[in-house]
C-alpha cells in the first residue's frame, strides 16, 4: 500500500509544480516576445559577464563552440576557455584557430585554490578570448581557475559541448537586471541539439533527434526544464542550475568557496551551497530559472555513454544529499529544507527503492492472491496516465510559449515517445540510479567517458 | 583554332585596355556601343560572329568586335559616326541579331564620344548594358557618367534595417547590395568591390571586430571604407573599432540624415 501512496504523492507534487509552471508561462511568453533584446544588447548598463568554458578532450567541437560564444549579442563579455589538461589537441586547435600566444605575466584576481596553471593564451585581435591551460583537475577545478582569471562581476558556466543561442545571455542578463540585489544564480533552458542542423556555431534548423536515446532525453529535458524548473523557481526552491548553462554572481560563488572538486554533481552542489550560505546569513536571495535563454547541447546517443552519465548523476545526487543532510526538514532552511531537499531525497534519490519494493510487494500480493489483477491493471494505468499527463503538460507549455519545434510530425513524435518512455526507458533510469548508488558505496569516483562527435559530422549524419 | 584561343585570352586580359586604344585611334570622334545578349543559351560565340559580320558590311568601318570573356559583354566602335547615325545602326544591328538568332535578346548601351573615356566610365556602360531590363537602346549620357555611383555594401542581420537602408541609399544615387552576415559579406567584397561597407557589429558567423579585421586583410585594389552602424553603445567597443581603422561609428537608433552626411564625408 505504501507504494500506492508514494506514487500518489509523487504525482500530486509533480502536478502542483506543473501548475506553478503554467501560472508563469504567460509572463514568460510575453517577456520573451516583447522585450527589446536588441537595444539591450548594446547598452552600457548591462552588467558584464565572464563566460567560463571548461574543456576536457574536446578537440572536435571546441572550435565551433568558441566561434558561437564569440558572436553572442551582448555588450561586454569575455570568454575564458579552460583546457583541463586534455590529452588530445584541444589547446592546439584553439591556438591555431585564433592565433593565440602565451601571455608573459598574466594577472590573476581570484585566489581559489586550483591545480597548477600552465599558462594563459591570448590574442589582442580577439580581445574577449582567453584560454587557460592547466593540469587536469576536473570540471569544478577548471571552473575555479576560470573564476580566478575572470574580470567581471557575473560568471556563466557553459559546457564545451553546448551552443548558446545568440540572445541567450542577454535574456538571462535581463532577468538578472530586474532584481540584481537578490538574484544569485540563474539557470538556462537546456535542449537537445541532436538532429538539428548546425552552421557557423548556430542552430539553423530545429528538429527532433533521429535516434532513440537522444529522443527520449529530449522529452525528459523538456519535462524537467519546462514542467519542473519553472515551477520550482516560482517557489525559490530550485536545487540545481544546469552545469551546461547557468549564470552566477561571482562574489557569492567566491564567498561559498567556489566549486567543489573531486566529485560529480558540482552544479547541484554550488546551488545548495548558495542556498545554505544565503539562508544562514539571512540574506534575501533568489535562484531563478530563465526558460527563454536556450542552450543546445549534445546528448549521449548510445546506451553505454548514457548509462555512464546517469550513474554519475545518481552518484552526485546521493553525495550532495548525504553531505547536506542537516538541511533536511530543518525549518531554518525554509522552502529548501522543508520542501526541495525532502523532495529530492524521497522522490529522486530514494525513488528506485520505493519503486522496486512497491513492485515486489505488488507481485507478492498477486502471488498470494491477496489482490486481483484488476487492481494491478488500474494501478498501472493510473501510474502511466499521470506520468503521461505530466509530459503532455510540458509539451503544452512548450507549444504555448516557445514553439521551437515547428513541424507537425515532430509534435506527433514527441507525443508518441512520451508514452513509449514508460516502457523500458523509465525502468532503465531506475536501474542506472541504483547502479550509481552502488558506485558511490564502492567509492568508484570516475567521471566516465563522453565521446563527442564533431558538429559537422553530426550534420551529415542527421 | 589554337591561335584564336590565345587571341581571346589576350583580349580577356585587357578588354578595356584594347577598347581604350581603339577609341583613342579615332581622332575625329567615334561612337561606342556595348551589347549584351540576355537569355541566349547558344553562348556568345554565335553572337560574336553575327555582330562581326554586321560590322564588316558597314562601309568605312573595319574595327574588330571585342568581347569581355568574364561577363560576355561585346563592345564595338563605329568611328566617325554621330549619335543619331550610330543609333540607327544600333537599331539595325538589333534587328539583325533578332532575325538571325531567335532567342537572343540584345541589350545595347550607346554613346558618342569626343574624347577618350575613363575605364571607369566604360565599365559603367558595360554594366548598364548587362543589367538593363528593357530592350530599348540605352543612350549613355555625360550626366550618367558623372553621377555618383559609389557602391555600398549593407551588412545587417535584420531584414527591416537592410530594406530601409537599401531604399534610402538607392534614393541618394548609391549602388547598394545586401549581406545577411559577415561571412557572406567577406565573400561579396572581393567580387563586387564596394567603396564602402556599412555594417552592424552583432553578426552571425563572425563577430564584428574580427570581421572588420578580415575586410582589411582582403586583397582588393582599394580597401573599402568601413562605417559601423550598430546597437552597441559600449565605449570600449567604439574605441576598439576606431583603433582597428573603422572610418565612422553610428549607433542605433540613428538619424538617417546624420548617417547620410557621414557616409558622404567618408566617400569624398
């Protein structure tokens, strides 16, 4: 019976969050369409931003991504690429593409501890581009190195496998400028670029991925970002700003000691730390989500890579929860302590175990003939329908406000895959999470590999 | 055959040089005629022979019909002809061509010369023949030759801005062309050789400053002037632009009158 209550609670919570998303979508639509981003993108009054791009073995995609980042519509910004001791030619590709030379005595402003920096490359012809070469120390370490070099009051972390839309940064800055005192972090909307046509560092033609795994992830991201995060940000209970694209106040990031190295999930960790710091010091703050700022990312398209990524997420999530367990049900931490953290522990981290025990219990009931198959079917149907309704809700949000996918066939495909997701993909997700937890117990702390495909090859393949 | 091929190549190299020589050879004035056959799939070889045969039967004319291989424009001189006589011959030539080559649609630009024209003027005449939309014979006057025909390349990703600028600048008598982004513009500049590039800094494909730098690196005879018309109002960017050799910097929203004045000042 517990399982049934559990499922009901999850669904109810999801629906409440989705409702909040719907409440906000009209505002989002209007501000996305009626704001004068063009004028704003030339204004001296927009705060300047340092873009931090950690890159580890990205020789195939890095040139295209940097080209994309160099042509954003934004008044003042710098791009800092951090080569995290890549074993491939990432650094050489950049040096050749932009004619960079080693800076003789670079000026470092921050003093967060990082691994040894080998040098900083620069070319006065591209005054906004810096490339840091450092010894391998992980993503968090790279971001910290970038913070140390950055000149501007805002930082934005961007994955080297992601492409920003030209207006993405200015849209985020607009949100920041509405409430610069309180806003400490803003997350962007991450979408799957597999299947899209990419030209000159820009997504030209939006369409859904052809392959199965990226397709499922597309739906999943849409649901998580539009259905989930808009609602959570309304409650100021966002627990994660995607590592692929987020903007932060540098002073507070430094105040909480920068990114934590040595473990995945650094993107969730920094947000929890920010929440904790602000609440403990009783400073009014907001962690916002800006769905109109879009970042396109390459999703893993094979089972192995995807499972590695998910195990890593499971591991990172568990680690973050255990580290911050004192926030759980602690009224001092307000929404964070009373809602977000419990939600994450019970419905995200422990989700697999509830599901598995629930399933076992159900099987047991059936075996012992304590219940009949009708109950089982009804239970399954309710479970499926509520989940499907949530996905459809996210799709409706997408269609109401953004309409990135214009083809009707894409829409039908999304509806179909939202349903197919419940057969197999969901169960795999549960499995991966458990495996991630096992890895955590075994102290297996590898990042796993993510093989990239060049954006160009992708176009041909798609 | 091989001889004529070599001959043609030499002609192509200095079509205008030879034309100038020919005009200079006739002391007491000559008529100069440019002809371009639009929509002729059979190629220009047939035209060339037809025009040559027409010229040969004229009494007192023994000039050779020249051809610009790169554009397909034909040129011939009619020494001693006044404008009205030349116009009559041009009409006959048009009729002759239309009779012989069914699909040919000749466009003719004609001028009576008393002195040797500049290469620029001749280029203008050839261009006028090539781009003419009517089959009437176009009489090229002194006024037309004097008219300010500076070329301006408009680079902006916003179609509305491009259209506005294009209409306004065309009304001022400039020749204009549009490019959506920096890469397209970099492709167009060596081909079209504009006198001035009017560009936004927020461009797709390549950013403003590197774009300007690339323009200056292009191998063109006369590097175009660069005027920036942009949303960016950050002082640092403005000073960087001037350091990179930009001729003027105008921010949006802009006053069209001011922009006109600044463009005029850059060109003269």
